[in-house]
C-alpha cells in the first residue's frame, strides 16, 4: 500500500475529483429498468455496479458528469427518446438524493457544490446520433442540462467519423462543423472521445472554445483507436482543452486490448454485442475469461498514461474520466469509484506535486467549463441560433 494514501485522501478532501464520464444511467436502464427502489445507490451496490453514494464519498468524487448515453445502433427518434429517458433518470437521482447530489450547470455550480459538501452532478450526451441531425434538438438537450456532447460513439454518424468505424467524411462534414459552432454558442463542451483523429483535428480547427476528451488515454502508450494521438495532445495547450484519462483496461494496456478483441468475437458469435453488460452477457464473458485468463491493468498502468499525457500536453490540460459502469472490467485497485485515492497516491509516489494534482482532479475541469461559458457569452452577442440543416450543408 502506498505511503501516500493518507495524503491522497487529504488532497481529495480539498480538491475532489471531477470525473468526466460515468455510465450509471445506462446501467440502471439495463439492470433495473430505471427502478431506483431496486438499486438504491445510498446503499452498497458493489454486487452489480461500480457506483454508489458511499463509494463516491470514499473516492473523493466531488463532481460527476453522468453520461446520458444512447447505444450507437439507435437512430432518429429512438435515439432522441432514449437520451431523454437517460436525462430523466439523472433528474430522478437528484430528486431522490438531494443531501448528496446537487444539480450543476455551470462552473460556479461546481464550486457551490464543493462548498456545500455535495457532489456536483452534470450531464454529458455520448454520441451525436442523440440529436438526430437537428440543431434544435441539440439546443433542447442543452436546455435540459446537458453540458457536453461526445460527437460520436462507436459508429460513424451522418456528420462525423468515429474512431472505431469506417470513415465517411474525412473527419467532420460541413454540418458537423456547424454542430461544433452551435455547441460553442450554447456553452456545451465539445467532447472528442470516441471520434477519429481526423474528427479531432477538424473540431480543434473549428472550435472557438476549449474541448474535452471525457474518457480517453494516450495512444503512444497503448495503441488503441479510442486513445489520443500525441499530435492531438500537443494541440491542447493552444486550445485550452482537457484530456481526461480513462481506466478501461483495453484502452490502457496493450495485452488487455488483444484479449478484449478475442472476447468481443466470442460474444458476437454467441449473439451478444461486446458492450452488453446484462447478466446473460456477463455469464458468456465470464466463461470466456475462465478459459482465457485476462491480462490485468493496474493503478500504475493508468499512471503511466497520465505521466505521458502530462509530458505532451502539460499539467493544465489533464483530467480524469474513469468510465465506471460503462465497462465490464477495470484495473486492479480502480475497481470502483472508491479507487481514486489509490491513483492520487501512486502519482504522489511518482513525485507529482499537490498543486499539479489539484489541477488534475478539480481545477482543470472547472476551468474548461468556465472558459466555454465565456466563449458562449461572447458568441451569443454576435450570432443567434443556427437554423442550418444537414440537407442544406451536406446535400
């Protein structure tokens, strides 16, 4: 055990983690059909979830972007409706646990929640398919509290290329660029996790505001398409954006990536999608693991990514986005939201300063949201809502 664990907990008391991505809403959809009586997160849910309130407290989490994720296979009105259902369950969590969770829309709300000792709760929409090619729908999501949108999920969409699907646009289409501009005007953060490198570069060229990567690590350390190439990390100081390192084993450890590729093929052959975490799917995955021992990522594996990302992008452009409840497996020592003190202790062991860690956990995330708000105030004085359509811009 790290000699710095007590120091890590003390640091997190002062500068708690703002985590960029947690898939609890989708897990509640899959496991209990959004019935919060069946999954009371005020009590220990470690038998089926990575997240509950006691473990958020133990982990020093002070701000959480709840992912209002929609499966990439959903499209059109089905995608929009599913996203609204995700937003609805976040509202239900806020209403049910007001002593622990505080609705947050702004950087000031994050600071107010910290002062109150509550967990600031924001939302991020994972996948641009959630707006069904409608800028009005994008604005509606913002009105409902969504403060970032991941431009794609695992599939290329009508206006943006995904990192894990065949490209169709060489990055962003003309409409995709207009989506980025409208997000800037609103103050909605542009999230570049999941997108192809060409999409990252196009978005960074177009955006007036800082971007985020809500849950992505370093491609130079683990060559997975979901990670960020060094040339893109090097653009973040000029943009002001923040790359939030993720903990997903196949994104951080090359041996785990190879194992998960084989496991995904095994799942598909038995009629399950690789991201299916229902009990039946997990039994199939567990049987595969029993015959094929899984390579284990660790806290040190994640710290290796953070060391590299700091070297390339600088400490002012790093954050954390664990992807809890969005992955079947996690690194040893980071198996739930309670694990953050172990990661901070590992970084203290490596010589990271308290000031740098305060930026990693809290300061950078608050700053990037505040900067996006400032861009939005300026843009609102120069232009009104975009009425462009994909048909007009992309033909």
